[in-house]
């Protein structure tokens, strides 16, 4: 996958973006496109939803590896998982893309917005929406709501699936042999994914064994 000219217009003039990342596969193409476009950006990794801790560390370490490869600063935020469980209490049986996901996005973006405010960023965005499993409108609403807490802050609602982004995401993941996640990340999505596999007669998810390109 050769380097290409990418035209990206950030919503502010500072050309300095805080990118919330959930994992290397989702972030990879976003990072590459922003780097190729000459945008100055920093990765903010805040994902206390990811379960179990082994899965969290695998996703984080892969993201760090690619950030170092591109020379991109990486902010490793807290794994305050108990706060996350408190945030989604009562929503344990919500479906994917339901209210539990909204609360999860809100929590992660609120922390991202707080960091952006405290460290001089006037724009933040997220790679979450590049996945076809996510609701882009839901994610953007959460980002806009988090940014509204600070008058100088803007959430960049760019659709990273555009211009073949979703396909390039997979191509880059295979090229870099990223760890391949088989569920969204939280304990409830793992539960539901395994329940579906049980119904299909398939083997349950194993943490840490699947990599793109294998």
C-alpha cells in the first residue's frame, strides 16, 4: 500500500489534533492518513471498557507500536475500569449500539475533551467511527457533546470510512499484522459474542491468539 496524497481539512486553523484511539486496527489508517496529510496529532488512549486486562494491554501495545513507527506522540490514560462499570450500571443487557454504548462513548470522549482542554488542543476526533459495526451518528453526537463542555474545543466529525477508509483499515492491519480483536471490547460484548458463537456451534473467543494476515 503505497503512500498517497491525502486531502484533509481540519475544522480549526491550528492543525493540531488529539486523536482518541480505541485500537491499532481502527486507528491505523486514520493515523496514516493524518500523517500523510501533514496534520500534527497526538494519540489519546483511554478505553476503560476493554475487558479483560490482557485484552486491554494487547490492544494498547499494538497501538503504541504503530505510533512509534510513525513517530506520533502517545498518551496512555488510566484504566479506571470500575468507574466504567459504574457508568454503565443498569445497562448490562442493552444491545450493541444502544444506550450502554452511548454512555461508554460519552465517558471516553469526556476524558479526551478534558485532556485536550488542559493541553492546548482545540480539536479532537476519534477513529471509532471507521468500523462498520459502529453507528457514526451516535459517535459524532457523543463527540460533539463532549466538546461542548469547553468553548474553545471542536469535535472533528470527519467520516473516516470515506475514500475507501474501511477497506484500507483492513489492508493496513494485515500489512502490520495487528492483533485482531473479535469483539467490541467490553465484558458485555464478549458475553454476547460468545453466546452467539455457542448458538452457531462455533468455538468461543480466545484472547491473544488471532492476528491479521495469519
